[in-house]
C-alpha cells in the first residue's frame, strides 16, 4: 500500500473549499485511474461516536491547488487542513480525527 501511495502521481488537484465527501470521491476515483489493475485504493472517513466531535470536524474544508503530487503527499496536505490523520487498515486508507 505504501508503494501505491508514493508511486501514484496525481496530475492536478484543485479543491476550493471542498468538503471531505467530495475529497474522498476524488481520491477513490483518481486511485482507480492510476492503478494499472484499476482496483484503486479505498478511502474512508471514520468519526468518533460522539456527535459533538463529528459536527466540529465537519466544518473543515479543503482548499488545495497542486500539480504532479504523489498521492501520499496529497493525503498529508489534506490532513493538515482538516485536523485529520490517516491510517492504513487492511489495505484501506482511513481518515480519523486527531484527538
């Protein structure tokens, strides 16, 4: 998985106040296009069970414009803007809130 994250180069990213639903859709789609087998990488967002924390983190938006960026680096930029981190769990990239 780490090899895919570093070898998949996203040619162009332009998020302007995108919510995480749109970001996840983009990541899932781009990873399928870049994967020679078209399997892609699954990206998910996992919220804590407490609703207050969920609503707090939902206010975050992503604004990034980049060209030719490794997928791994893009994930770090997303996390930096959203107070999220990501973990690889069973071949899936899961974003979780930083506590």
